[in-house]
C-alpha cells in the first residue's frame, strides 16, 4: 500500500489529536468519509515499556484502514524500536511526529524540538525507515519560529531518508494553534519534493478543503480540530471535492444518534466508568454552538452512568429537532 495511491483514492486525512483520535472516533470519521486516519501520538518510550494506556491506544480494526500510527520521541534508537514493534500492529503506515508544540513533549527532545536539530531529525528519519516494515511518513511544522523556517529543507531531508510522504502543518512552533496557517508554504514544499505532501491548518469546512487543494496542489488535506464534534465535515468535503455541491448539515436527531453510538463505542473500549467521563469532551463538541448547548453541557458533565447520559442526549437533540431554532444549525457547523 502506498500513500500516493491512498491519497489519490481519497485525499481527506484525519489529523492525529491526543486524547481524541482513538479507535471509536477514527472509525466514525472513516464511515463519514475520511480516507486516511491518524492515531493519537504514541510515546515510543511508553510503547517499549509496554505501558497499559499505550496498549489501549493500539486498538484497531479492519473497518478503519488505511491507518497511520504516529510515534514521538527524541531518541533515534527508541523510535526505531517502536517502529519495528508497530510494524506488526495492524497499521498500514507509521508517522514520526516532528510538530507537537506541547512543552512536555519538547522537554524530551521530541515533537517540534526536532525543528531546531536538523541533524537529529535526519538521524531519526533514517533509523525509523530502516527499522520499519511499513512505509514511514513525517508530520512537520514550518519551523521553530518565523525567523527559522526550515520546512523545505526538512521535507527534502525526509525524501532523501526514504520517507514516503510529509504532512506540513503550515504554522511555526511559536504560533502553536493560533494565527493563520501559511498555505503558500505548503505550495512551496510541494514544489520542492517528489513525495506526496499533505496540507494541514485552517481547514474548517468543505470549501476550505477544496481551496487548500486548489491553491497549494497538495496531495492530501488533513482536517483536525474542525472535526471535533462535527465528523460530518469529511462527508461534506468528499462530496464537495467530487461534485462541487454542498450537502445539508446533519439533523439534530442524526447528531444525537451519532453521539450515543460514540458513547457506546467508548464504553466498549474503556468500560462504562471511564468511557462516560472520556465522552464528556466529545459531548461538549457535539453540542457546540447549538441552542441550549451550555445548559446541556453543564448537565451531562455531572452525570456518571450511561443510562443517564443517553437519556440527556436524546432529550436535548430531540428537542432541537422540533424547535423553532433548528434552522440555525445550518449556520453553526463546527
């Protein structure tokens, strides 16, 4: 399986998001139109130590393939060992995280810290490619800050190391998730390498997905925060990319039904006690921007059983279905 073939069939990519892109959510996004799915970022050191929480992150199934397991770390030997282990995990690709700006990750020399150490970045990419039986990709940012833009150099180094594709989050480490993504730099990177390039940053709608592809020439369009609580963005973007037509947004009943299914899938993975609590953030996103959403979130955040939460979901979304405020949902997509 090649990244180029996968992206040619469907260029829409689910971004890796810690605490979000687990097995249940990935499966939902796949069913709604995502073509390539990324896992949460997995610590190479924790994987090697067989940490129980990390093992839960490896849960997968055939319905969500093709799948990318993303790893992070600061040591070439640990990342190589992790890649070798993951080659037998059920994924189709392995990705190296060189973009995470979180301080805890940076302290270990991982994520965006590698944007300041090209030599170690090269060493890591070569080590992982050599150790992995699967194609290896890498996710980068433009650079550490506006004064040190190295995306082209790093992408070219990736290609030389045998990396199969590069994802460019078109922000610097110093930007974090603020400011605007510089799509022009995605175009520049695309023109500088022969491997597939996936664009990432500021894709919030189906129209954005098409605009990024048209303006940058990227092979894939990665969607992250915009799918939180609104995985239907993949369905809408796929339709718009294929036909130029926009699908109507989901009805309140459809939203509620998916939220309940999501909760049940979370409980299958984690059990009721943890599943209900982990689902709270998703319910906040599913209800974001909806009439009465703030009150709904206050209520569900104090509920501890699946029966209570399901009843609250049904009542909230059903009330919207018959509410005079329902048409506003078309203007409040996540």
